[in-house]
């Protein structure tokens, strides 16, 4: 495998998205006060918190495996779309004096996943191509 600028950039986006999502898992899975507050405010505590954490774990793993990056990125886009939506509608950009840090993280992951989904779109498009069966 040749190391190119494109590979380095894609790995930077993979790591950014995965590290942010993985870092937040500790708070979701340990029922940290801020996580419980957020999901209680949304009316989906504890299952929304745990389910979101599981989704982010799966997305992070898929993003870090080059053959499945696009699928993880699509899952990450969905999760972060929800996070951004709820920040803009119910939670506010600043949540419990975090200076908007969680909102900024959601935007960074969203942008990273958008770039990855576009760059690796062939993985998704490959699902829709019919394979030719060879004649035996």
C-alpha cells in the first residue's frame, strides 16, 4: 500500500470521528451526570443514552476498518444529525455550561463522516451493483 496525501487525510478524518465518538462512550455508559441530564431532557433516558452509545461504538469500529468506512460514516452521519437536531431544538448549543463543546464535537464528527462517506462512496454503491454470475 502506498502512502498518499489522500490516505493521510482520510485517516485523519477517521481518527477524528472515531476518537470523539469513542471518548464520549465513557460518559454514556457510566451514566455520567451530564449524559443523564441530556437524555432525560429528551425523554429517552436510559435507553436512548445506551442505544446511542452502542450506535457510536459500532460506527467508530466500522470507520476504522478501511473496507467498512463508508458504512460507519453513514451511521455516524445519522447519529450526529440527531445530536445536532436536538442541540438546535431542545437542548441548546450550550448544555450545562459546556461552552458548546458537545455541539462542536457533533459538528466535527458530522463533517468528518460526510467527507468519509463521500470519499468511500464506492463501498456503498458496490452494494447496488449486480454481480455477474460466471457460467460454469
